[in-house]
C-alpha cells in the first residue's frame, strides 16, 4: 500500500508542480518521516503493539518513503549542473525529514 501511495503522490506532484524539481519524493519522504515518528512514538508508549509497528512502520512507511530515489534524483541534478537545486533538495530533504520525525514522535507520544 505504501508503494502505491508513493506512486500516486509522485504522479500528482509531477502533474501539479512540474518535473523540474523532485517534489514528489520530497513530499513522500517528509510525510513518511512524520508517519514513522507517530508509529514509533505510539509503540514506545504502548498504544500500538509491535505488530502494528511492523505493519505500519516497516510495511507502509518503508514502501512509501524512498532513500534510493532521493539519492538518484540528487545525482541527476548534479549531473545536469543544477548545483543550486541539488543543494536545496538536499537541505530540504534532510531538514524536513528530521523535523518530521521529531514532530511525529511528539505526536505519537
């Protein structure tokens, strides 16, 4: 289900926002970081059983988010000499990922 959702978000982002910047991957990784943070926060407080952690965290979030696509898209931007876009993409991806995980953990607890 996570992979199907990722595909849908990616298609929507490309149609709506264009393909000059990897908006879809940025969006799924940021949202996925929040979702995984919520799952882990809820597991830590006992409100979500270990099976739920595996299903939602490993299963859904693992299929929804994608580090490999993020890496390839960053390299593609660098190869096209889009150094500024690559730097923005790296900074946004890391910043939103860390912030999303922190927010998700707080929400989950």
